[in-house]
């Protein structure tokens, strides 16, 4: 077993899309002696990136999240891993239609092409959707899908090619030394690394790593259910991974996206299912991966019925079977925003956690700029880890707020909220 370097300018923990983007941008900004560790194998170490649905809807009411998403999309395009499909957010109720009009206002404010369309216009692009179920939709032609594992691999390899990075997979962090409130060393299963900076970018495990230094990263691992059904004849007729627009069925908190000859259905409507970072299974103990947990059918049955109602032509076919089903883990925070920046509790402990695939490369660039220049180009104040007061960093508070917030993932955002 090879040992890790004895010293590093920064130790990056995590080799998902965020960690890989961070090492790439740090190297681009001139950093050297970077060490990246992950307890899993490469290229897919078993975190949330590995089972992500990988679609990007660019419009958000938050300017900050929109800017990070647009920057990420540009980077994915530069890497050649972005496929534009277009996307609909459909409404079943008048209240949702009003929310889609508010989203139109945000899209115009941020300069993103979009429009409100009729059910008939939706069916022109998604012919297997039942127009009688919806009142209208919000159409964004620049929605697309990415290969986040491939993108991360390319970014990591670019930093290695510069001679700026040493990567150590299958390496677990076992402890962190802190002296006078400052990071001084990181202990791993392959040895000790002297450093005054650790950058935690390991998603659902982030609170566990921060706790080794006496700090908190306020997030919890939470289940997001998804299934893949197929083969769907109508999808198999089209070449490539995706040839139909992605559909977000906003009032049922579900989405449907083509994946080759299969249709993937994901849900944010089920009961909140939270996990403790210390209870996530090891790679050896996990049936699929640590963040792909056993599927609970009873939680998904109502959403599957609603998906069949929306797309009866493809999903009610008796030959279409469930081929993959997981309770996938993702990171939730009390206010739904990422957790970025240097911890106010321990100097030199940086966080890049609770970040979605759609924001990953943008966050990587912004945090790297922050560490290098003291200020990122994109204003990410709303995601600063320092926003949390001491009581908001407690497990009880995080659990209570995330339990409340999970079912608002596709929720209606009212003015002033």
C-alpha cells in the first residue's frame, strides 16, 4: 500500500464532481502540492455523484445558484460532456401555473431563454405525455444532461498533468490535528499529512470529517428515491442517451427523464428519510454503493401511480419493468443552500458541501478563487458556512429543518419567502 505525501498545501477530501473540480481550479490558479484523498475507488468512489440523475435546469429564483449553475454548464460544455435536451416543468394546478409565471420573471431577470407553453406544445416534444393531466408548462430549451463522473475524471487528470496533484484513492481520513484553533495535520489509513488546510468535499460524509477537528458542517444525508423502468419501445426507437426533453412533474414532486431505452423516475414526495453520516455502510458492506441504499417500495408507490397517469403510453405497458431502484443519498442543509467557505470554528478547515451536480464545477471554481484571492468572482455569500449560528449547527436543528424542507424541493416559492 503506497503512502500519502508527508506534506501538502491543502488536503482535499472527496473525489466526486465537487472535489475533482476543486483540485482542477486550484491547480489552474497556481496551487501545487495538492493531495486528494477518497476512501472509495476511482473513477466512481461511491458518493452521490455516482448515482446522480445528471440533469441541469438553469433557472432558480436565487441569483447565486443560477450563476453557479450557468458557470457549471459552461464548464461541462468545454469538457464535451453536456447534451442539450430541453426541459419542461409542468403544472397540474392553477397555483403551480402562477409559480411558473414567477419563474419566468426570474428567468428574464437572469437572461435565460424560457417560455410558458400550452399542453399541446408540450406534447409536440413529448408525444407520450397525456395533455389532459396538465394545465401548461415552463419550457427551458437549454436544459441538458451531463456525464459528471467523466467530467470529474477529466478535471482531476488535468491537475495531475500539471504536476500539482497527488491522488490517493481507497484512503480514509481517520483524524485531524488542531493546534490553537488551526489545522496542522490530517491522518489517513495511508499515513499522516502535515498541512494547514483541509478542504472537505465529500458530500454526505462531510459532517463526520469536520467533527474530527471539532467543527460542524450542518447537513444531513437524506434519501431521494429513484427507479429506472424499461425497456420502453418508444425510447428505444431514438438513438443516444437522451432525445426527449426532461419533464419535471412539479405538483407531484417527481421527474421523468429518458436514459437510453429506459425512463428514470425520481421523487421528492415521499416521507423524509434521514440518515446519520456515521451509519452509512462501508463500500464492502454496501450491496451497490454506500449511497445507493435498499429501495423501500411502499414510499414510492403513490409517485409511480402519478407518473403512470402523466405518461400512460410508456409506463403502463406490462412489458416495461423496474430494472433499477434505489434510496439514493444526497445532502440536505437547514436552509437548502450549499455549505461553502472556511469554518468559523477552526482556521484552515474549508467546506464545499451540499452541492448538486448542476452547481459542482461552478462551486469548485468559486471556492478555489476564494481560497486564493480572498474573494470569488460569483457572490456566494448566501452559501457561506459562517451564516449558521451555534444552535443551527446542532444535529437536532439540522434534522428538524431538513425534515421540514425535503418535501419543498419542488415546492412553490411564494413572493418574499
